[in-house]
């Protein structure tokens, strides 16, 4: 999994766990498609001030780009 600069900045700013990103991609509560990108949304109770985690990713040459 490769991370964009935007994703790395948000991970650091909001203290998002890598494992939570993987869980959101693998087991989303909601999944949406937008052009070539996939939007996965998952709620983690007790984390992220009650807001759902939204991960936007795209599959590039057998690798995920977040």
C-alpha cells in the first residue's frame, strides 16, 4: 500500500492507525465508486471523535494507492 502526501499528513495529524486503514479497505461499512477511485467508510466506536474513517484509494498495478 502506497500513501500519498495528503494521506500521510492526515494520518499523522489525526493519529490514524495503519491497521484501521487496512480494516476500512477490507471491511467497509459503506463503499462508493468515483471514477477510478474507491471510497471506503468505516465507523470505529470510541475512536476519531465518533466520526467515521474515510479512505479513498485506487488500485494501481496490483498495489493500492491511498
